[in-house]
C-alpha cells in the first residue's frame, strides 16, 4: 500500500487552484504517494470522510479550468477565523473527528490550500498533531508572508478587460464610469488593474479619499478636454470622514461591497456628470487562470509535496525573490501586506496623472 497524503481547498475560490491540485497529484506520483482530495474544504474531513482520489487520470485536463475540482467553502465547522484579527477556535470534537478520519484513511500529512483564515485553522490542526503544509491563496494578494499568490493575476486581467470595455462606452456617452473591484483591506487589484486599464482615479482602502478631491480631479480632466473618465474603486475603500460600506449576505454575515454606487452618486451630485457603476464581483474569481497563475499554482503544488517529503510540517509555501520557498505558518497568519502609500507603484500611478482622491 502506498503512503497517503491529503489535500483540500478552503475559503473563497480563485483561478489557479486546479493547477495546484494537478501539481500535487503529479509530484506525489513521482514520490510514490497516493493523494486524497477532501471535498468542500475542511468539511470533507468530517465523518464519514468525503474525498476522491487525485491522480494523473483524475487531474488530467484541469489546468485551464477555474474554480476547484474538489470544492471549497468559507463557512462550516472549521472556520477558525472571521475577518482580520478576529479569531475563533475550532471545537475540540471537530478536530478529534478529523484526526480519526485521517487515521482511518492512513493519511500521513495534509496540504491546506487557503487564505489567512484557513491558515489559522491549519495551525490549530498542526498543533493538535495533524501534519499540515499550507499553500497560500488569495486573489487579494494581501498576505505578507508571500510576495505573490496565484489568482491575483487572473483577477487583475479581468479588471483590465472590464476597463477596456468600459472605456469604449464611456467615450461614446461622455460618461464617468465607476468600476467596483474586490480588495477588502488591500487595494492591489484596484491598483494593478487600474494602471493596466488606464483608469483616471483609483480608490484603495489604504488611502482614504475625499469626494471634493475626486470632483477636482475630474474637473482638471475637463479643462484638458477629456470627455470621459474611468474610476476604479476597491470594495474596502472609504472616504476620510466615513467608513467602509458593507452589505448583508444570506447567512446574516456582512461582506464588503456597495461603495461603487455611492461614489457614482457623489460624483454625479458634485459635477453634474452622467455616471454609471459596474460591480465586477465574483467575475474576478471565476474563469480560466492566466499563464502566470497556472505556473505559480503548479510550482506551489509541487513544492507542497516536496515539503511533505522533507517533513517540513507546520510550514507554508511562500514566493520570495522569484523563488518558491517556505515559512512557518505561525509567521504567516494575521500579517496583511497592504499597498505602501508612498511606494513606487502609487507614485508611478500619480506620475501618469492618476488621482487617489486625496
Ligand atoms: O478574499 C477574497 C474575496 O474574494 C474578497 O475579495 C471578497 O470580499 C470576498 O472574498 C467575497 O466573499 P464571498 O465569496 O463569500 O462573497
């Protein structure tokens, strides 16, 4: 019987997860390991155990597919953390059940592909005696412990494409088009997408904005004869005298979202311009991964299996200086990488006359 390892995907999905799973399956085969893919995040660890075999055959052809072939959830029995810094503890019985299922299935180590919250759970599992390896995932690209995560590039490509499309209709109608994008605490998607898509105003959580300053920036464009404008708004952005906008979802929880329409209304009221808001939402999380995300996902998956082989448990894959390395999971959680407000990217944007509304 071959030694077995497990893998699961947890939290919000993103393009590139299937590339990770394929990388895990193929690298494991090379080391004569069998891989069980636990379904729907950590929930697949609950009795009676819900999993499928991930091998060369079952992962064949999945690289270009968005989402995750083994499902995911950002809810359920293992939610170890809700929101930045807001920890919850996974119940001892739940962990005991998971340990029993892993033991019964002869799973010697578990690869957990997820974001900050999932890594908090991973650390708790590791501390309870389950051998865990973390693989970082967030389209927001806001984990301090890794310079990049897969899914981000695909999300930025979707934002860029949306801006290209909004550009043509904005010029036809001489309108101000507002695009609300993801980014709860960090404005990386808005900043990169806005730069690539030629936005004129980019609003990010790290730089509180002022509606009057946005109006001034639009009037400056008018004075130069520009007949339209593109505004990108990260969902976590907020005015300097206000707070971020949240909306309730079906579970009674709150999610970021709604600031785009407010910005559109404030611009219309201040400038008299015709404005329209598009909320890109989960389109940023769906669809085929870009080349970069396929490669990064594959590298992360292969690295995770190598880390199991070297018994580097309690560690998370990390991308630093163009190399795939690893860091302790404990060092990776609760440390968000925000856009440096005086950094080169923001300055470059300002140098090409992008306003941050400040
Ligand atoms: O963390 C990734 C993310 O896509 C955020 O950018 C967004 O605010 C959130 O997840 C949406 O969560 P859900 O899929 O539960 O609506």
